[in-house]
């Protein structure tokens, strides 16, 4: 093995171990309890004819779309579609709001138009400080929508405003995002088993 290949191999092993370490921390009781609470809220929402709305920016926006698709289509079992909506997908709505008002309102206006108190909002931000995500959570709470934040680092402002804030125990954005999608998959699989 060349020196270059050995260096790359070591880097790959280091990154994989970092990801594993973060996920091992998530197995701790407080994190499993928080994930259980999120599942309970999602199940209650769906049983009460509500929907799951999701928002985030960048990689977190992609995660919201991924998770909404898992709810609407299926995760592991054949079942009826579950109502979920990624507030990141309609470029005409997003760009018109950002152009006419501000980027910080791209989710709030959608929540005001589409949200109802039976719904839940899952807000994803690795820092917990995304202005538009914070505004979305505050708006959802004004309507009576239960709010869940998936964050990292120190939780940022979301830890102060969300009903439930799960702070991934890492300061590395990539490791936080990997944990968010793992948490999202756990929620999808567990909700699918409980609701169907």
C-alpha cells in the first residue's frame, strides 16, 4: 500500500470512528428518552389527523425532504401514506417570500398558510441558530403546533424555543448531520410501526 493510500485509509477509519462515537453517545438514556418523546408526539399528531412539517437549510433542507418522502411513501412496510411536508421544496413559494419579504420568513409564511394545531414541526439546524428556522418554531408555537428541534453543538437558540430539542453531542457539522438522518430514520421506522 502506498503512503498516500495508507494516509487515506487512516482518514477514512478516523471519520468512521467519529461517526460511530457520536451515535454511541445517542444510545445514552437521555437521548433515547428524547427520541421516544418525539415519536410519541408524531404518533399523536398523525392519529389526530395532523401532519408532520419539516424545515431546515442546506444539508438539513435535504434531510427534511428525505424524511418527508419516507413518511409519505413508505419506510419499511407497505402502508397508507402518512401526511408529511418539507417546507423546503416549493421554489416558487420560497423565492417569492424571500424576494418580497425576507429569507427569514420562508418557513413562517408557509406555516401560517398550512399549519394547524394538530400538526407538529420538526426543525433541523446543526447550529440551532438559523434565523428562518427559529422564526418557524416561534410561529408554529403561536398557532399551538408542537415543535421539535434537531440540533448540534450547544443547541443554539432552538434549545430555548422548541418544545423538544435534541442536541446531538458533537461540534462537527458533518457528524451532526449524519446523526440527524439516523434519528430521522429511527423516528420514521418507529412511527410506521405505531401508526399502521
